[in-house]
């Protein structure tokens, strides 16, 4: 069975394409009964063998409109909704004297969930090209909406310019790349370089949540601290002090380096 191609194009006119491993997973999942897909989709641990990537679930959700399978749409939608909610920061009740900030975090979370789910329902009535970005990198697209909503809530200028419109195949941010540069072999081909970046992403996904969030915010170009009014910072989004953020960052880098080194040893 052929997989329906994506339609959205980058600024340069190149069609969005799913990652090879996602396309392969979709082909595999097409042979599963729907109940088996739902059972596997209930797995939340990304490191588990039965974990189904959100990109794959979104593909199946978009396909339900071809046969008007409302029940299947709702079942998949509820699973994806849980994953969107899990990707959004929650108010920290331990910061008792910061109720205003907690209210802002809750509002950003609600607006993020509302926007992503709105795209899903709009796509069911037609074809929403913007949702293609979520089939390429679901977590990155959700994160981009979250940052966009933070800017809106914070009253920043140009708040309506969504980060999702950026090219979703952009390179890993310079800060992360530099920290890992000594583990990258020189003279890599384009395919080897892509594999290297995919291995970094896989290592990031395997991090504990608090450390993964720091790296994800680095990839989204969010500074640890900032003096600019309305500009988001990691300390504000994560609800912790600068030293804690830096410690989490350093632990994450060490685990990523170790993961890459172990993979290199396995290849020998």
C-alpha cells in the first residue's frame, strides 16, 4: 500500500518528506489491526520496543477521513492529545508566591493544545498543509507552537509569526553541535551526517524528562537567562534557578556523548 505523500513545501520549494524510519514504521503499522495499533500506542516510554512515534499515529489519524471513521479518529486523537499535553509545561504548585507566572504557564499550555488540536480538526474537513510539519517532527512542531504562544501571552512584538513556519529540516542548534563536535568524525558524507544527527536526536529522546527539556529549549534557541522584556528564558519556563538549568544541561551533554561513544564502539 502506498503512503500518501506530504504536500507542504519549504521556502525554497522543496516538498516536506517524512523521515525514513517514520515511513518504514508506517508501512509496518499498516498491517496491524486497529486494536493492535491502539494497544501499542498506549505505550508512553519512548525506549520501549512497542512505542509508536507520534508521527505514525498522526498519519493514521489523517487517513481516517477517507472512510469517515469517526470512532478511529477520536481514539487516535485522544492518544495524541495526551502526548501534546505531556509536552507542555505545567504550573508548578511549589512556587506558591508566583501565582501569576503559574497562570501564564497554564494559559500557554491551553493555547498550545487548542492550536494543535484545531489543526487536526481542520485537516479532517480538508487538507491542512501546516499539519505536515507534525508528520516530519511532531515534538518539534508542538514545541514551536508552544514558544509562539509564549510570545503571544508575553505580548512580544511579531507575536503572530509562528515558528512552525521555519524549515523543519534545519540543522541541530550550534550550541548543542559544538558541545558534541569532538565526537563527530570528519569527512562525513551527507548520508553519514544525517545518521549522526539522527543518533543525537535518539540520544536526546532517551534523556530523563528534566534534562531533555533543557536540550529541547536550547534547540529552540531559548536562553538560560535573559534581560529582555517579554523574551522567554529556561529558568522561567522550567521554574528553576540558573545553576539547576546548567547542571541539567551538563548532565544531558555527558549522557549524549556517552551514548554516541557507545554506538561508535558497537559499530567496530
